[in-house]
C-alpha cells in the first residue's frame, strides 16, 4: 500500500486549496467539515473507505461483525434517527456518534422520517413507506400551513440532536431523504422543483440558516437506477437539488446492480463532486471497483454484511490495496 503521509499533510492545510475541488456548500461550515471534505477529495479516484450501517438500537453489532470477519473495523460508522417505536433513541445515537468520532471513525447519519401527517410511533409500511397526496405535498411545502408546521416540529427535534454533535465538533455526513428517486418512501418520486428538490432546500435552509448546523456535509443519496415494475428508481437529474445544496452525491445499490451506465450518469450529475456508495447490499467485486474508482466510500446495510455476502467477499474488499479501514483513517486523523 502507498504511504499515507501525503494525505496527512493535505488534511492539515488550513484552507485545503491543494486538495479540494469544491468547498462546502455551507459557507459557514466548521473547520472540521472543511478538513473532512478536503480528506475525501484527497482520496478521490484513488482510495475507498470501508463503511457499515448499524441500527440505532444496536449501535455496533454489524461493525463488530465486520471486525470478526476481516480483522478490521470499517472506517465509516453509520446510523439512523428513525423513530418507529415508543422510545426516542436519538440521545443514545448522539452519545455513540460522539464516541465514534473521538475514536477516529467518520460518522454518517440518516433519517427514515415518519410521514408528517402521522404521529409517532411511525409504522414502517403505513407511514415511512406511506404516500402523500398532491394536495398534502403542496401543503407540506407551503410555509405556515398546519402540515408545514408539523414537518418543522419533526425536523427541529433532529436538529437538536445534530446541535449536540456540532457543539462537540463532530462533522456529520448527513444523508436525508435518501432513495428519493424511488417509489417506496413518502418523499419518493416527487420530481422537479416543486417536489423533493423543494423539500431538500427547505431542510437545508432550516438547518443551515436557522439552526446554524455548520457541522453537516450534505450527502444526496438516490437509489441506483432500475425499471422493475412497482419498484422503479428514476433518472438522477430529475431529483437533484443542485450543486449549491449538495456536497457529496451517492447511490444506494443492491443486488450487484453496479451498472457502468448508471455510474457514468451519476458522475455527470456530480460534475466533479465526490460520489459514494451510500448504501450497498452485496459488496462490489474488485473488478467493479477497478472500473468505478470514484466511489469515496461504501456502506454495507446492517445484516446484509453476512446474509448477502460471503465472508470471502467481505475479506477481499476490506483487504484491497485501495481500501482504507478504521485503523488507517484513525492514524490520519490523530496526526492532524
């Protein structure tokens, strides 16, 4: 493996001018965000970070599985603010995220948000995967309506948790409204400027300009394109909020669906920005990563690590020369 000292030098530069093609979309972004984004640009096209999603109730079980299989912990630790039971686990998640950052992991957080017309606990099928009528969507995205106020109350709760991470100087790879080009979530398949683009900008404005969450790196994560009946995921460009609102573009890819055409389409939309495998089921084969070198990290979804991957496949990807695992990234962060 190549020596990583040059990355250490790059990440410690005060303005990251040599490494970073794009500054954070939030002009008030924290020093930690600037340094983390610079690090991601420094490995762009050359190396990939290992990552693992964990449940918010079992915050390490799948990362521990990765260690047991490969001998390495993943570099990126992921979890979810999803509230579908009677207990809000947000504080536990925040406490764990703080510890993970202190221990040298990168932190990515997402949110399976309950449908704003519902009250918690949010049922998976009826609420998170429910639908909104066109009239309800219009009310939701219209300021000062009752549904808009209910949505604000939801996002403000999560903002309170993200503020704790801001105050602890933890940068967060923040991935809301994922798979928005698919048909299965209440925020899904809302094309155009009055659709998910508007809702994304509403959250961005609330979190950036109202709550001053300057610790967020905004990760836009659609689903990989597919045309399965009643399970479609449509063209990226129809759902993209634009370069002024997104730091990293991703794709959630399952069932070995690593189509080169889809990869090229995402690169075109990204226009030089970082891309990542924001969720994976089956890990890509080494030859896929060789043909698609721009992925900055992969994040295996919870138990798919061992239900849909062989141990040999996991070990192979974790041991590739271009893969950076927890120990290497921690060393870089500690040297900064």
